[in-house]
C-alpha cells in the first residue's frame, strides 16, 4: 500500500517544480486530495501529512466519512457529479461544490442554501471537450449562464472547473487547459455580482503538472496520493 506521507510530499514537490517553471509561486496552487474509496483512517493520514483540502466524488461516502470525523483539520469540497436528489446532503456540508454543471442544478443549490440561511460557494463546471457523457456548460453557453447565476442570492461563484477528455499525451491535453485558462481570463475581465474568479480547478493525478503549466491554481489529485483505486472488476 502506498505511503501517504511520502506521496503527499512528492506531489507537493512536483507542484512546486511545475509552478516555479511556469514563473508562479508554489503557495498559490491549491492541492485537493481526491479521497474517493479511501476510508477515514487514510483521509486522516493525508491530513496529518499536510493536506488541507479533501475532495469527495460520492455523496454517501462523504456523509459517512464526515460523521466519522475524517476531515477534521481540512476543508471539504465536493468534486463529483452531483445528482439533484443529493443536493440537500451536500449544501452546507461541502465548503465548495466544484461540479456545478447546469442551471437547473445551480438553482436547486441556491434554493437549498437560501432555505438554510447560507451562501454556498460553487465552481461552474465547463465541458471543455464537448463530451456527451459529461455534464457542464459549453464555452459558448458560459456567458449567458453566468448572467443568470449572478442573479441568484444564495450561491457564490468562486471560479471554473473542468475535466478534459482522456488524452494519451501532454501535447494532446494542453490545448484544453489553455482554452480553459483563456475563458477564465475573459470572465475575470467582466463585472458580475456574486461571481469571483478565485479558482481554476483542472488537472488530476495524470496531468496536474501540465494543468499548472497552463494556468490551473487548483488541482484534484487522488491516486498519486492514495494509490490506485481498486474497483470490483478492475484497478485504476
């Protein structure tokens, strides 16, 4: 089993090197430990090793581990596909919902947050590869979507998030990251209520260094910290 303390140190060193190579400060890059399918003990190990943000993909798993005190000492983000019938379990529990990928979902998040007297921070998910299997706004839809989201009183946009198509090389994936960075810059140049471009969340275990080179300031790293996830029929 992978040594989490060593893995966290290695990932942080890689992030620092990628940031410095891009002329950026390592401390400006936020590392989210994607802890799907890792139990509370391993999450606590990661936090003890210096992880300050944990990200969960599955609502039930997140709720169970939170009840066990798994995330004490760290922020909790929801980074997976969020079904509308699970919104009530996530709003207010996750400090940031990174996968807000449709107006219908965001309006429901807003309605739930309003009923609880809170403002829920979100990232707007962009389907940068126009993949039918993924949620998220197309780049062309983004300006109108942000105009609508800006009118909602109980959500606050903190940036953008994307999961690009699976690619076989850095050269293949970088154009998606570059396009996301340009979208981010374009939105930064506009003035919206309730919308701040604090975070550009892109890059995972296989490509976080490329994402940083292209402008990401938040990366979601799972297997490079915790080891390969073991699924019933396969290992990933």
